[in-house]
C-alpha cells in the first residue's frame, strides 16, 4: 500500500471500543465500512459510514481489516483477512492463548501481510514521556501500575474460559507497559478478589500481579472493574536509582465515566492507526509488533496459571 493508494478500513465489531477506532480512521481520511452486527447500523448512521452484510465482502473491499470484536473471534477473522492478502489491526489481546497469538503472527508473515496488535496505551502522551525519560532515572528498581474502570456491559467479558476476564481484558494494558518499560519477565504471580466461580468473574472485582523482570526490576499491577458510575483512572510510577517518573490520568485531560480514557489534545487511537499505516507504507516496524502482542498474551496466560495453582509461574 503506497501513499497514493486509497485507504479502506473494514471494521469488524461494534462494541464500545469501535467508536474511537472509527473516529481515528476518519481523521486519517480513510473510507470505512463496518460488518453488520448488533450496534453497527447505529454506528454507521452516527459516523456516515456504510454497513456490509458479509465478512468476505468486507475483507475483499478493505486494505486493512480492523478487528474490534470479542477476543474469541480474532483468530478466525484475522485468518480470513490474511487469506485475501489484507493487513490486520487487532484489538488487544491478540488472541485468547499464547499458542493462538504465535499462530496468528506466523500466518501473517507467511501471507506477506502486516499484523498490528492494538495496545493503544503505548500511544498515550504520559506513558510515552515515561518511556522517553527512563534514561534519567538510572537502573530500574520498581514499577507500579493501577487501572480502574467501569465494568463492561457485555457478558462475554466475564467468562475467563471464553476469552474474557479482568486480567485478559484490562490488566493486559499494564502488562504490556511493564514489558515496554522494564523488559522481559522471568516470574509472574497473581491473585484476584473475589476469585472466579466456574470460570465466571463478577464485578466489583480486583486483580493483582507481581512481575519479576529479567533485569531484576519488579512490577506491581492492580486492575479494577467497578460500578457503572466509575470514572476511568490509570496511574503509573517507575522508580530507578536516580529518581522516579509518575503519570496519573486524574491530572490530565477531561475525566469521563466508563472504560475509555480521558480526552486529550493528542488522540492515542488516531496516533496508533497513523503509526500502523505509516509502517505499512514504509516497511518499518510499528511501535507495537506482533512479538509485543504475543509477549503480553504470554503474561496473561502465566497470570491465570498462577491464579489456578496459587503459586508463582516461571517463564
């Protein structure tokens, strides 16, 4: 896809994360179509985009397929896009299991197309500044992350055995941040309160994880799904031998209810999609690679294994 080629974004999924993706594509001048699902018609009317009834038709029309549907659908939708030679943007987590995430990355490579895991937090200004400032604080010692949001509306989010779960859906943002800021992880330990019952977790619920990084740094992560009135909040601190870096959404932008971040002058969803499009056109790596997506899912798998056994998991 060169710079003169029309950008056609095919959206698969019409849930709460679809609008910021649609708005990001529109800001980039893309033509957009969305697969007919519950809520798709309303989104189409709101944003002036068209609805397509058939996934194969949507994929054929698209230059990039943007998957924002439930996690269990990612594998099939992405494979069908690869089979038609289409690039794929895939909301986090890349897949339900590490094995499936590895498979997706390999199949994209085999098809000669690009796969972009949508870990949007890497495009938030505050987290970018933390990444850029790491050199000023010396050897990393301790990282702390907390993410609190209103629990989602759709039931599938609460089925840990079917692609949902607090750690898989929400904490994965900060698992990815821990990897991005402090590097590979050697050990994972996790707890959840209250624990899932028969694979189902019910809010209010909190999860906690401790990561021991290969370089000796330790990350502490805390994620919450609370009531519908909850205002999104994300906090992070990174401590090194020479100082500390901090970020808190409570002090940046306009707070809003739900599970989307505060508004800001730089839209991270647009920045993310712009990075992906430029990576396709130039052949360079995007800020988030398939390997990054795989690494985050691997930590999710380890966290759930720790929940199951009650013991730390070595990687």
